[in-house]
């Protein structure tokens, strides 16, 4: 009878997350993950071809597990990223603050849903929704980096206010709004996303 497999891919990925949380991304190694699991390195190489393939899968695992959002309003996407940067500083750095290939962009596991909701709720063509969201990404990502690196300590109220303020600016620009009441109307539409 073959020996029962004790360490699974999920166990390895969760151990890798713990290593990053406790010691930072620079401590991520096969040896440290094995140490976290109290095993030799052999089970890790049974599940992953090499360390690079483990890191690639870890990026996917962490993004899907910790950053996926089920929004009630557009702002929830940005707040989720800011909370992640605040609560999971080292994991945020591992996922977002790293060297990338030229083709690799900022990962947004919620991208398709976000664009769909913006287009529908703001009566906006897809191109404009993508452009608005891209600008919001730039701003939100910058805030998140400041939070994760300790450059700024931003309160919950400040996060909320900052995202609302920049979104109003973007709404005014992309919807060509001059009137405050009209802007508030579209802001309310963005707050109430369909389930």
C-alpha cells in the first residue's frame, strides 16, 4: 500500500503565506516553507516543479484568496485594497511591490466585474468605464503602497473620504458634469450596485 500523502499543495501555499506574513517576502524560500511545515524540502518539490513555479502559484493563490471582493458599491473595490495593504503589509508587498516583466500589469482580480458594474450603473460606455477605473487604480494603488510601506498611516475615515473625493473628480470628468446635484446623483448610483 503506498504511503499516504501528508502535505498538499494548499498546505504549502498557506505555509508560504505565513512565512511572508511573519518574515517578509525576502524570507520566502523552499527551506523556510518546509521549516514552517516541519518537513523536508522533498514534499514541496513533489508538488511544484521548482521555486519559481511555487511563487507563480502563490501569487495567484494570494490574490484570489485575499483580494477578491464581493462589492455593494464601487468604493468597496478600493477599500478592499487599502485594507489589505493595512492589514497584510508583507503579503501586499509580495503581490504588488515587486519587479515585473514589461507585459505584466497590476493584477486586478475584480477587473471584469468592476468594468461591468461601472458601465451599467453609470450609463457609461465600456471604454470610458475602463479609463475611469484605470485612473482610480493609479490613485488607490499609490495610497495602498504608502500604507503598506509605513509612509502614511491612514484612518478608516480618511480612506473613505479620499476615495470619495477622487471618484467625484473622475465622475465630473468622464460624465462631463458641472452641477453638484447631478454629481451626487451619479455618486449614489455608484454606491448602490446590484447583487
